[in-house]
C-alpha cells in the first residue's frame, strides 16, 4: 500500500534542523547536523532523514531512513516542510494521525471477496475479485457465491432465493416464488403451478399427468396427449397410490358418462382442459373413498335424467372444488361424510335433491353460490349440517327450498358454524334458517337467527339487487345494499367468484356474497 503523509518534522528528542537529501544505510549516527552544514545527508550523519527518491540506488526510504529494500516493511513517502522537530511522542502522533487533505489512497474498495463483504455498503454488498464493491448484477453468478440464493434481485442488489424471473431454486413443497419476500413458498392455487394443478394440502405442484378426451378416434389410448383415454375413470384406475397425478379432461360437446370411483389413498386432480368439461352420469357421478384426496377444477356436474344421483359423494376423504358447477342432480349435489371439504369459487345451482349435506368432518365454503336448490317436496334445501364444523365466508345462499328442513341453512347437531360476509335469503324469514349456535357477522340475511356483529336483517331479497334472479344469476348489480357490508380479513380469498380482486387490506369494506363489482 502506498501512502503520502505530510510531516511537520522528524526527530529523536534532539533539537535540530535538517535538509532532506540522499542517504546511505546505517540509521542514526553520532554527529549532529544543522541547516548550514550541507545540502546533502552524508553517510555517517547523526540523523539522516530521507524523502521520496532521496536514497541511493538499491535503497528505499522507510521510517525516515534509507535501508535495503528487503528490510522495509512499509513503503512510505515522507514530505517535510519544517526544520524544527518536536518530541518523539509528537512525531509519532503526527505519523499515525495525518490531517485530512494530506492523506490519499489508491487501495481497492474491499479485499475480502469474492462474495458478501463486511467492508462494502448495503447498496453494493459484494466484493468482486477485482476488489470492487458491487451489487449482485456485477457477479458472474449468485449461485457461485451461495447455492441457496442463486437469483439476483436487481431492485435490492442482493442475491436471493428466487425472483419472478428466476425461480429455479423453487420446487418440492415450495414450488412458488413469493415476489414480496423473494422466497420459495407453497402453492395455494392451481394457477400458480405449471401443470395447472396444486396439491394444496401439501403445497406441491402436480407433475405427473394423464389425458382424457372423449373425441379421441379410439378408446384404447395410454393416457398420453397423443393417445388419451376416453373416460375419466379409465385414467383414475391407473393412478398409483404414491403418485399424485393430474387428469386433464378435454372439454367438448359430448359429456363424460362413466361413474368416477377414486380408490383409497389416491391423490388426483381432475381438471378441465380448454374449458369446463361436462360430466353427466345417471347414478352418483363421483365417489371419493377413504383417505383419498381429489381436486376438482373447471368441471360441470350435471344431470339430464331422473336417475341422476349425487354429484359428489365423499367418504372420510378430502375434496377440493375450484370453479366447479353442480346442477340438476336429483339427489343432493354434494354429500360429505367425515370429510375435509373445501368448496371454492363454485356454483351449486338448481339441484332438486338439495345443495350440500355435511355429516361430521370440516367444511369451508367460500366465494360460492348456493342457489335455487331443493323444492316443495325436497328433504334438503341449500346447506344441511347434520354434524361437523362449517365455515361459510363470501357465499350467496339464496332461493333454496325444502319441505323437511330449513331453506338456506339447517343444523341438526353441529359443531362450530360461522357465517361471514354472506348473503342469506330463503323462501321466508320463518323457514330460512334453523341452526342453534351459529355465529354470523358482516352479512345481509332474512333470519333473526343470524343476527350478529354488523348483520343487516331484511325480510326478503329484491330481484333488483341481482343481474338475473329469475334465471338463477345472482351476480350483483350496482345499488345493492350490501356493497360495503362485508369486511375483508387477513386470510380471506384475494379474489371473488369471477376472479375480481378483493381489497386485500385487513378490515377493509367489501361486498358481501360470492360476487363483487370491480
């Protein structure tokens, strides 16, 4: 390192003046010198004080003396303008504490690289091989610095686990890059996965896939896209219990007609491809057996005959629905016994046998329409909770009817039942709800049983509140009295039934019900 220091004087405690000139080795001598003695520092002088380039060839100036090059430990340049030294202590102080403008340096910015440096500022935290501080953009590769943070975040200048442009480090049960934290996280929606299917219970994306296309020329395919199966059940039967598999069901003008029976411990996602695929089975359309887990997305379960049974029967298993329609089933559209049931952004509409029946287990219904189910002779109307825990949020439950139970919500021996941010209207105030212990909030309802925090009670719904109530379309219209009745809370869905964004701010006002105006 080369440093230029401005000295007022150099001495060994003896008062003298000096004229800097060439020196020879040997250090302090026994003779004295004054300003008038000579313009050169001769060998053998008492205080031979040198300055830059003032030594004979082969010598360097170190600590004021000309010495052999091999003996110098620091390459120091001394410049003197005063002939009056002070004391040894003052001289040392001047040496170690040079004044501001008198010190210059050509040293590199850092010398602890390459990598994250303790010597570099936060804005450019990496020491490059050249000794220069830089952001991550200056690195050859973030992965070379730390394999756990292989992506460069240009905004912060830091190497991070992932960015929107580089999620190569994400996978397994954390396949999605959270842009806010630049960290890999679990998937929570099918749209986050390249395969279009998320194993939401574990956070991993489905990878293995089978194809089903009823329009295929032959029905002896192997499940590849080039040679698909003709029925969903053909694909389900081939799925091993240790291989979560997405079944891609190509939508078309012809409905799939074979009952789907998912065996115990099978994990499958049945997803419509190119639109909502239609499933029309005369008996129960889908049976999910013990400890199986099934995700349904972009499907329509319909019934076109009087023998159409349940849309879905779940027995001690898990069923998740996203963007699924259940309509015209002669039995209850969804019948769950001992299940974990998650109904999201779905429509349970005009099923003569009733909408949803729950016995034991846990159920969450969000962003969902449960409308016009049951009838004058039906045993079930909208939602019938025999037992179990039920959480209803952002749901529109309206126009349902039952001869034996309450129209909108019937509870026999339930656990905890909550209704929040909902629109609930039955055939009348007297018949709409029968559910002891239900807790309601931030909703508009017709039943005094649902009174609670921020709950508005109206005797009946008005068709003017909805886009097409007469035809079963209960999307909202401007001017409906529940525009700001709901309250969005942390953990609530970020979008509504149609995918329009919700406030995403804790306790912000929002539309009650499954739909909101953008």
